[in-house]
């Protein structure tokens, strides 16, 4: 018996990858909803209900999804929680916590730690401001990479590529939507060591972020302050920039991703 080792055979999709991709897509649906039925997931992903039900049942069997028999609603399971906690600990968020809390207490503003996920920034840790008027982003929230200070930081000191075509999605009048303008902004970020988002996603909110590096010098996360514009005028830029860059340097020394 002979086997076809031609280029065409090599380029055929590997068996099982479609099911894996669909299972991952199903899990990611729960980033935006605490509970979903197979019918709801099928509608969101363009699957048949039977396919969604089969895959969700398999994920339930591994503990990645839990299920409420009364409603047939699924939710993230114990295994997902354990893996998430282990991932956070491996990134060093436990030892980072005191530095993040000090940054929050010193500035009085909301502190966020995020990492890149494709064309988005995923929030890992969020500490709310001490002020009643504040901007909160819960862990698990995602932001388009081109509009947030953490995204600019991660691109400026890491991979600047964006898969999305131009023009990038506009959210406010100050959103950067073209590659040339974004490249110029990233050059400024590298020059000063921090990034600023000036109401580019949400009117009334400014943010400032700096890079967190691992032991090899690779930027693997960003730490940011999110501040209502009523408390973040140009007169406060120097103060907040010094605070966030100092915290980022300490985070890099204290934690850093494992080699």
C-alpha cells in the first residue's frame, strides 16, 4: 500500500480541527453571557442545534461547562475555573496584586492588568477606583486593541500587527482608524514609554498604560489606569505617567511570565 505525500494531501485540514475550533468558539460565547442553552449557542455561531448540543455535552463531560438541568442552560464549569486560576497564577498575578493595589491606592484610580488576545486586549485583573465616579472593566472583558491604552502599549512594545482591515472600527471622534496614524502613535508610545487613550472608546474616559515584561524583556502584559476626564486633565498627565510606569517596572521585577 502506498500513501499520497503530495502537496495537496499535506494541505488537507487535519482531522478533528473543525470540532476543536467549534468547541473553543462555544467556550468563548460564555465571555459575554453567564448561561446559554444549546439553541442560543447554535444561533450565535451558525451551528445546527444538534451540533451545539453534542459539543456542549462533551464539554460538560470534561467539566469545562456546567449545566442546570431545570433550564438546560450551560455555564462555565469547575475545570474552566481551575484552569483559569492556574493560568493567572502562572502569569504571576498573585504576586503582582500588592503592586496593583498600591497603584490604585496611590492614585485613587481604577487599575487594570491586561494581555493581548488577537486583535483584542483581555482584562485579567481589575481594581476599582475609590471614587464613586469611575470606569470599571471586569476580568474577562475584552477591548479592541487599537482603541485602548493597553492595546497600544502591547503593540508598541510587541507585535504591532492587526488582522482587521482598514478602516478600523470607529467608536468616537478620536478613534484611530488608519494604519499610518496608528504607526505614528505607536512610535510616540515607544519614545515616552507609555500609551494614552483619550476618549477613543468611551467618551469621558482617559486611560494611561505601560508595559510589563518577563525575565527575557518580552512584553507580555500591560498595566493601566482608567480615569474619568473630570479627574484626568493634562495637568495630571505627568503624575499618572510616573505612577503607571513605576508600577510597570516593579511588576516586571516582581513577577514576569515564566521562561
